[in-house]
C-alpha cells in the first residue's frame, strides 16, 4: 500500500539518522516496522506481567537452588 504524507526535512533527517538508513522511504518503512514490533512486544510483555498469560517452568526453583549451591562451593574453593 502506498501512503503519501508531508514531513519536515528535519524530521526526515532524524528518522534516517535513527534508523541508519540513507534512503528516506526505506528509513520511514524501517521506523514503522520497528515501532510496530516494539508495540507488539510491549503487548505480549503486558499479558505476562498482568497474569493473563503465564509459563510453567518445571523444576525452575530446584535448578536455581542447585546453581546457587554450586556457586557458593566454587566461590569457597577459590578463596581457599
């Protein structure tokens, strides 16, 4: 789909600088795609933070405890 709109030259230069793309149309396309991706990720993160979505991590706490124990043991050995 083709869209036409007016932007100040200073904004176009900033968009090119931010995206790292020299061609104006390509830079605007990249900015739009990156912004959409950012908002999609924010929506997904919001669903996890609100509890709407969740993930079961079986044995996570047990593995975390084992890792901490190993770290302590290795740390004690290093100082000896």
